[in-house]
C-alpha cells in the first residue's frame, strides 16, 4: 500500500470519529480495537465505537448472566455500541462468536471490573 492510500484511510477514520463525536456530543465515547487471528496466516483488525454502558444495562447483564452467559454478554455489548458500528459488530460476531468476550470484558472494565483485586487478611 502506498503512502497516499494510507493517508486517505487515516483521514477517513478521523472523519468517521469526528462524525460520531458530533452525533453523540455529551456522551462518553470509546473505541475498542483489536486484531483477531482466526489462523496463523490471517490477521483481521476490527474497530468499534461504544458509549459508556449505563447501570440499567449492567443490571440486566447481571440478572441474565446465570441463565445465558453469552446471550447476556451480547445484549450488554449491543446496549453500548453506537449505531454506526452495530452492523459490523453483528457481522463479526456471526463469524467470531468469542469476540463478545473480549469486547464485553473491556466494557465491564469501564464499569469497575478489575483483574487486579487484592484481598489481605488483617
């Protein structure tokens, strides 16, 4: 890929981000980017835009997770994704269902879930 094509792609990404920021002004917005590796020879970069999940969305997730963990996680993820990323996320989840785990974990981290929690007996 030449530098002209690379710069055009970067400008398009910036324009997309600016449009989303303008549309969702006043809301906390996030980008989740990752590279999927469906096999040793394939790298599939993905990028989605999300609003910060709200407490009602988290409460629904906690309430339904014991019955259907993957379904609850997908619903939690779709509650937070912005409309501009929704169709792409749906297509990617059809092909890569475990993607919901990675994205959901990041959204849960926004709400205070931590991998590093220490407990010490006094």
